[in-house]
């Protein structure tokens, strides 16, 4: 997500086939650097994805509350204390259908160099989504659809990043096992 001095985004570099091509020709330092770059990119994608999932959870809960008339998690007509309690219940009830990707560690801190120009961050930062009660049903449904599409894209990117990380990690492990490279500290 972060831009490089060459103008090519780190994510584009990491996901290019060149990034993992001919790993045997790389010195140990470059191999570890590439693995660190891929891990940092995955960390940023995961962070933004989790922001989107939180927004999506809130919006879905609002849709469900309107459909069923359940006011315990609806955001409509609530005071700040009630909103905090409702949001706490919503986020504690995170959906379990997020797939196997959750098995990897996702850091809790914000990435150091977040690039706020990309679509996922723009959607996550959309202030209008902070007040789902102010959205009519059509706008709420549209917002859910937009977030679901962006989240699916981020999930696909994240899976590709895991493949790159695993490829680089396997080369590190191969070198360490053969004694050609000292183990990570």
C-alpha cells in the first residue's frame, strides 16, 4: 500500500511475479528484506480489512435491526452511551464466516505508513458510514454492498500476500536447514 521512492507501490512490487522469481539468486539480506516487505504489506492490508469489517458489521446489524425491529443493536435514535453499548455488542458478535484467513496473526496497531489514497481506505474512512441511522434503506444497502465488494478484494489480496510470504519463508527455511543461512534472531 505504501509508495516507494520509485513511484511503484510496495503492494504492486510484492505481488508481481518478479518478487519471488529466482529466489536462489538473492543474497540472504535481500531475501529477508523481501519477506519483511511482504509481511508489512499484509499487515497493512489486514488492518484496513479489519476496519472495513468493523464498519460492515455495524451496517449489517443496522439492516438486521430495521428488518426485525430489534432495537438493542440498532443505532437509530440512540444517545452516545447507548451507541457505545450497542457497538460493543455488535463488534463482540463478529461473524464467524470470515474463512481461514483469520488463523494468521493480525497486528492491532495502525500501519506506520498508511496510504490514504486507495479505495479501501477511502471507504473505511467514509464519515457518512459512521451514522447508519442517517441512511435510508437504499443507501444503507448500497453501503453494505460497497463494503462487501472492497472487503472481498482485500481478502483476495491478502491470500495472494500469504502465498508470497509462504514462498519467501520456505526459501529462508530451506537455506537455514541446509546451513547456508543463519537462523533468524
